[in-house]
């Protein structure tokens, strides 16, 4: 089975290549307003932003930066199908301007604009990103009252266009069943606090690159894609950066479209896509392996086997809904202009194989 992955090196404030109601899911992380590393990019998109920063008018700069992002959210609302979900990873900013230190609440500004467009807000995820940096506390130190709370989290806003997606045909129902996730994954993925997201898919995370480009971890995109779309769906990222959303789509048998204004990212995106051929199978095997460790532990604790069997794999699962779950890895990727065709193969699992590790206990 084939998926396609298109990358458009253009400005996503106008996505003329995309038709209305053509996208199943949108996942993104925009440049964060009022975080200094993005000042230049915002100023290039609107000259008055540069002037507002120069004049140290923080409120105006904040609003003008969001006005540029608003154009993208409006486009997202247009291109999403009814029932389609938008996931926006965003952090708030703290900044001292004109002698005044304060919070610029990016998440609430985006949330209220998206609601004004017609989106329904769904419960939000807090992504905890704890830092051990010695200088993480700001302000007056141990003396009241001028010390500031450190921001150690970001948000993942979750919004829906219209009512819940429906699965009417037999084919759609079957695809949904195959796209199920494990019960124990559900318990972690659908909790409203996600911790550091280290440890899983470390190889795919490129820590240095993430710090320089504002990339989110592979696991963040992977979870959201598997939570809010089914195999074969089309996922859009209007601020693609280093291509993490594309990689997670490749690994999840979803098609993808990414917009990125910086042509310079092309080489790194292409390298990362090709690397997925060797990573995706192991990623799936690790996921299956974690499940078997979970089954072993819970059966020992309960003193009886789990009630259901996952038919494609023959191992036990907790619920009926997991019985048809199948994972696919990438067999081959072919490049065509700025797009890629990926060919997927069912990931087979041999519990006696060399890929079985004992130390993967993230879900226990
Ligand atoms: C926070 S980064 C995204 C990082 C990405 N999630 C990843 O994992 O690499 C935001 C990206 O949006 C791009 N960008 C900013 N404004 C844009 C626009 N109007 N159209 C397309 N891309 C834009 C920037 O060049 C930057 O790469």
C-alpha cells in the first residue's frame, strides 16, 4: 500500500494548492510570538513588527505577530474536512521589554482566534518540558515579591471543525479498526499531561537540531497522528520545519503535505525522510515489544490471561477494539520532484526474535 508525501516550499498564509475540505488532520508548531529567536522571521513577514519591537511596544508586536499566524489558522479551517482535527503545539513567552517583565500568552490568543473561526475547542494537553538549567528561575531570587514562576510546559491545543468524523462504509470501518492503538497506549496518550517525551524514539529526535530549529520530538507528532487520524488519511503541517510531521506520517501509513517557507530545510528534510526506511520497522517492533512486556506484567499481576487476542499478531490485548490492530513499516521510498511515494509493509512480529528487549517499560 502506498502513501504520498508532498513538501511545498512556500508561504502557508495562502495555501492555493489545497482545496477546501481536503485534509483529515493538521498538526503543527508555528514560530512562537515574542520568543526572540523568531523576531526576524516575523519581521520579514510584516515590517511593522520590526518597528514595534524597535520601539519596545511589546503588546503591539505580540498582536501583529499573531495577526500573521491568524492567516494560517484561517486557511487551516478552510482546508480541513468536517470532523477534521487541528493540533497546535505552542508555548507562551516571557520577556522583558521597556523595563517590564511579563507573560505573552500565545496559547490563549490562538485558542480564542480559532474559536472565533468556528473551531470547537477540545481538551488541551500540557507538555511538560522540565529543565535542569541552574539559571532557570528569574527575578528576585529568594526575596519576595519580584521572583517569577518558570515556564516548563507547552500546550497542545486540540480543535475540531464541526461534528465528530463518521465511519460509514465497511472499508472505512475496517481501516479504523486496523488503526487502533493499544489500551495501555491510550492511557498515556489521552492523559492531559505529557512528560518530557524523552526515551522513546530517541534516534529520531536529533536533539541539537531541535534546539536550533524549534522542532518538536518525533513521538509528539507520532502520538497525535495515531490518536486523531486513520491509516491512509492526509495530514497537513503548515510550518513543517525539519519535517518531523512527515516522518511520523511515514511511520504511521498516513499521507502528508508540508509547507515550509525556508528552502534551506530541503536537504535536512530529504535526508531525514530517507533515514526513515531503516528506522520505521524498528520503531514498530519496539512498540509491539512494549505491548508484550505490558501483557506479561499485567497477566502476572492478575493471575489470568487478558480476555482478547489481536488476530494479525496472535498476542493478547485488553479490549475488543484492539483485535484488528496492524502496524505497517516502510519498505521503500521513491522521490518525485518535491514529493515522495512510500510503500508500506505489514510489520511482522516474532516474539523469539532478536528485536525483543527487556528494558522497554515506558507504558508499564
Ligand atoms: C517551530 S518551527 C516548526 C518545527 C517543526 N515542527 C519541526 O519539527 O521541525 C516553525 C517553522 O515554520 C516556518 N514558517 C514560518 N512562517 C511560515 C510561513 N508563513 N509559511 C511556511 N512556513 C513558515 C519556519 O521557517 C520554521 O521552520
